[in-house]
C-alpha cells in the first residue's frame, strides 16, 4: 500500500511538472495586452525551456525556430511601460532578465547576431542573509518594466528571459524560458548602450547565478547572470 501511495504521489508531481511550463506570448503596451503572437515571435518549442547545457545555440536569442517573418512590430515610446504576458503562469523559482538589441533595419529581418544585446531590466531574488530566499515572480501572469528613456529611436528586438533555478544544483539543468517582441521606439534620447554582449556568449553553464543551489545552504548572495543593466551615452 505504501508503495502504491509513493508511486501515486510521484505521478502527481510528475504531471504537475509536465504542465508547469509556460510561454511569453503577448506584448503589453501601457498596461494593455496585445494579441498572442501579434508582436511576439512565435516559436516551435511549445512550453518547453532551453536547458543551460544547450546555451551555445542561437535559439538562446529568441527561442527555437523563432523568426520575424509573420510578426508585426509594435510602436512604443521610450520611457513607457511595456511587458509580456505569461501563459499560463510562472510555476518555478527563478529570476528575470530583459534585453534589447537595435536592428540595423527592420526588426522583422533581424536575427540578433553580434555584440548587440544590452540589459535594461532584471528581477533578482530577495535574500535575507541566509535565512530565506524569495522569488517575487512565482505565479506571475505578466512581467512589466520601463523602456529606457535615453534610448535611440529605431526598431529593436525586446527579449525577456526567465531563468528557472529549481534544478540549478545540477550542472546544465537550469532552465531558460525566452521570448522576443519586435518594437519600434520613438521619442528617445538618442543614447547608445555602454555595455553590449552577444547571445549566445553572454553566459556560461558554470556561472554562479546559473549553476547553484537555492535550497541548502540558503544563499546569502546571488549574482545575476550576464552584464549589468546598461547605461547610455550620447
């Protein structure tokens, strides 16, 4: 009987894990969600993550099979609030990074190659000196953030990344959930980012914020992956 109960509980947990994935399917502009995949590049990865053991692939830019061919580009104002919907919701403990990359022409034609990505926003865990670690995005159905007011006008890829850390104590098993929107920025300050990176290339599977144990001992510090949030210069 005990064996049956154990298998039953394990099965429930497995099912929960199987359905505990999500996608960033719609862009939010000034508090209003747009249509699914209208401005966000659709991909062929369903609700599955990219494991940190596969971070050298170009799928790390906008997810597996994501292209701009059938994706519209949203007009947005520099300094305005934008975001992504989460479908259905975030079901793992982890952190958020948001990047942008300016397209040389149309965002729909841009594949995000080169040292062009700069970080504009992040959500780290809340730490309490080893007493606790909390992840504010758990159960979130949307993530919103401000666009830089100092940015140059132009068309951009806007990339959100959720790094799930529930399996990060196993090398190569941290999980990346990624989405890219296409936006056309106006009203900016004409500034260029001071810190840009290539994706893939910004991370290593052994980075301390990617390969780590969130359970025991409870971390006293957490190092966000990648570069710091960028400043801008004229």
